[in-house]
């Protein structure tokens, strides 16, 4: 191996021990790809490789990572849209023969234990320092500390009373990322020693920042979460956790509905969007 397969929005280079993915930059390229720029995926990080028909005369070469091998995908916890999956290479249909060749070549070098979760992250997360703006504050990470600086206009009174926060990587066990594309997204830091009475809902939790319209977008907040996860794993023997947020706290849902109402009143969310999202949130109770 060592050849290059150029697709739509990305190019895969096949080396003796990895797949080097370089993402194109442009207005049609998902912002997450532009933010990642390039990634090296060791063969030991892969669980399977498949080829399937795509949309409008394309085929898709899809390499699926092993659970626990990539902090970005661990943080995403299945919430990425298909078109934002960095492990998918979309090709014109006339490149199908080449795609079949590389699919078979990758399958031949999959690790013997590919069906099992990886014991550690082997795909690198974006490097620090890294930062993004959330609805209720600004989050920054320098590789050792995660800092939350609250916004005067967006932060809850609970967070203002608690003051700006700084968390050492060593005191964390992982992260909980809820995609901002759901209109009720947030990033919560999980502590190795949980609080005795944790606040109900991310909007009142000083260990969490809440996303909103034009704040905390996927291409900013997800790489941030991945970088924290990777550093947490390096800092101690306990496994870094990325929680699946499918089950919701009733108080958290009530707080998110209140927040959505504020966005509607400010003209940032339509009545239809508010009603649709409220119904979706209530269905999670």
C-alpha cells in the first residue's frame, strides 16, 4: 500500500500501517472536516471496512472505527450526521473498482481482535490549546486545565454565583457531549469524584456549558470534547468516559424547554421549531 484514493471532500492515502485522511476545504465541505484538516487512522483502530452505493451516482467507502479507538467518535457517541462522518469517503461511481481494491486491501490488514473494543485511544485528538464560545460562556483547554468563563447575558444565576470555573484534567473522568444541532446541546465535564448533590440540568451545572444558536457548533465543541477525553485517558488508569445522553433527567428537560422558550421569544427559534423540539424533549421522559 502507499497509494492515494481521491474522493469528494477528502483524500485517503494508504500506508503500511495506517490510512492518512486529508480533508478538502471549501464552502461545500462540512465545517467539521475543515476543522480536522487531516487525520491518521492506524489499522489497529479499525473494526471493519465496507463499500456501498451512495447518492446521485456515487459509492461510499466506509471504515468503521473500533469502540474506544478514537476520542472524537467516542465523544460524538453516535450523534454525527452521516455526511459529517470522517470515516466515510464518497467517490464517483466510476471509481468503484478502485474502491473495491482498497476495501479488500484494508480488510486484509485489520487487527485480529478488530471485533473487540480498543483498550486505549490510538487516533490522535486535535491538539491544544483549543477554545469555543458557548451560549452561556467561553470554554478553553490548554492540555492541563479546562476553563469556563461565564457570559453576563447567557449564564444562569447559579453559574454566576459559583463563579468562573477551572478543572484540572486529573480530576476528570470524561465528558458528556450533546450535539448542538439538537437545539438543546451542551458539554458537561464528568468528575472522578462526583459532586454529592449535582445540579439538575446543564444550564445550572458549573461543570457544563450550554450550546445555542450560533454557539458551540459541532466543528468547535466536538474536537474540544475529544481533546479533553484524550488528555483524561493519559492522566490516569481509569478509562475516560463519553456518556451517551439518550436518557434525560426530567429537571434537565424542563430547563432546556425554558431555554428554548427564551430563544423563541428572542426570535432565534420559530414557533414550529419550538413546538417540535418541545415534543421531542417530552418524549424522552
